[in-house]
């Protein structure tokens, strides 16, 4: 598997002189959307609100940070091994009085 870090430059006994936060993970691009509709139920004093919320609406794969554990050199060091959750939809209703 291709890694984002050149593993040949690191060994288990050396940590080097790299500054803190030198590694950057993959970027995140996602779209969250919320739609709501309010309907009067009893005169104008009681209303019902329907709501739909979508997180990561476009369902793009968003990878988590690289494995930067120095003990993993040779196995998963420098690789993306997990991703954030896919599209999540949430439905809800509120009665306001």
C-alpha cells in the first residue's frame, strides 16, 4: 500500500528533529443541510415543526489522519487506515405551544 511518508528515513530508535505538527492529514470537504417546515395547528399559538438534517450530504469519503505511531514502522506507519462516517440523515418534529 502506498504511504504518504518515506519510511526509509525513519528507524525505531530515532525520532529525528522534525518540528511539532509537521504532518498534515487529508482535507475534509462536506456539506451539511437542514430543512424545516413550520405548520400552525391550533390558531397561531400551537405549531408543529418538521425538520430534516443531513450531515455529509454529498457522501464524500473523508479520511482520518495518517497513522503516525513510530512503533508501526513497516506495517501501517504513514497510511490512512480509517475514514469518518458516511452520510447521516436525521428526522425530527417539534410541537411548540
